[in-house]
């Protein structure tokens, strides 16, 4: 992986307990990359902790935009600075930076515009709730029916993008729970998507924003978003 060609974007909200470890793991595993932490108006010391790490760029959003707005900030930065590749690594510590090499190798081998790191493709050590597994299965069949594509982990935020997908997603990216919607958007615009099995950790600090009570609402909202994206004309 070439120096200065890859930007790793870390969207973070209230991740002071994880952010320095995440950045340190990235530095150890992908030493040639640049790192951008997008602090989504955290209420804790996420920003000041991230700034303790040498050579890390930090963007502090003035308002909480959610995961979509934070990641799109990364796309816009990558587009403006001319990066060839961008990788999303969430700030909660679940994504393992040494697995970035798998994403990169898969992208070069397949010629894909986006590579998704899947928890469920050839890797069986990750455990999640039955409700989440059901939701991921629903997305799997929606993708099969709507865009004739097999995606085993449509909600995974561990992804690599090339210049084509950076340019598109810097202009058009869903605000709320955007990962499944981005799959539809890229396919509708003729871009290629691949998956590779990766290892992921369980969250060490903090908690997920998607609670069991919110899960039905989340599912309904994402399914509607996917359907609207599918009938939308190409950007």
C-alpha cells in the first residue's frame, strides 16, 4: 500500500475510551496510511484524546450529524485531497486494522469499487444477537432480489472505497444508517462491489445506538430507504 494514497476515516461519537487504542492499532497495522478522525460533536473528550496521537487529523463537526454525515465528511476530505482509496474504521474498536490488507488485496484482485469486510463470510468467530442476524438476513434477500447481488454483511461499516466510489459518495450519501443504502446506490450507478471475510472484535467500551427496542424501527426505516434508492434514477 502506497504512502499518501490511502486515507483511513474514523467516525467517532463519545468514543474517548476507544479512540486512542483504535488510532494506535491503525498506526501499527497500516503505517503508510493517513488517518482522519471525524468527531461527531461528542459530549466527552473524544476530540482531545484523538489529538494526542501524532500525525492524526481531527475534524470536529459543529453539530451531531450521525454516522452518515460523519462518514460523508471523510468522503469529502478524501475527494478534496486526492486520495486513491478510503477505508472506514469505526471508532468503537470493533474493526481490526490489520484486516485492511484483506480489503486492499481484494480490491486489486477483483477490480471492485467498494470492498466490504464481512463478519459472516468464511469467518464464524463473531457473535451477534438473534435479532441482528435476522435483520442482516432480511437485507441479504433484499439485495438478492433488488440488485441481484449477494451481500452477507450489508450493515458492516468496515469498508474500502476506490476513487470512483469516493467521488460518488462524497456527493450522495444517506444520513442515517447509510451502509445498506450505499450498496444500492453504488450498484445503481454501475459500480462493482465485493466482500471478503474479516475478523471483528466485540465492542469494549460504550454501547450501540441500535437497542432491541429501536431495532424494529431501524429495520423499517432502512428497508424503506433501500426501496426508495432502488427506484431512484441514477445520479
